[in-house]
């Protein structure tokens, strides 16, 4: 059960203009709005994942040479067995 606030009423009125075939079926109209909202969220998540992947790919390999070639040996010398 959803309380129909002014904002929800306005949103449903806008949605009824978008999908006039559902204008007299508020439950179906609300379902349609929720479906579209979920699709928008999924698209947003996908775009964010693509941005993160691009950032990682941009940095990949950019730190070659930061550690000296014998870093493992130097580190091992700091820790007695």
C-alpha cells in the first residue's frame, strides 16, 4: 500500500501522459513507473561500472618501476626468520 502524496499524484499524472493507455488504471501505471525506475537504476549501475573499469584500465601498468627490481629481497632482509 502506498500513500498517494502530492508528489506521487503529480508523477502519476505525468506518467498518464506518457502511457495514456494506462491512465485509468493507476495500479498498472504505478507498476510501469516502477519498472522504468528500475531500468534507470540498472543503467546507472552499468554506467558506473564502465567508468570504474575504464579508470582501472587507464592506471593499469602506469606504476611499473615504482618498486626496485629486488624489492622482495630488501623486504625479506627487514624480517628475520
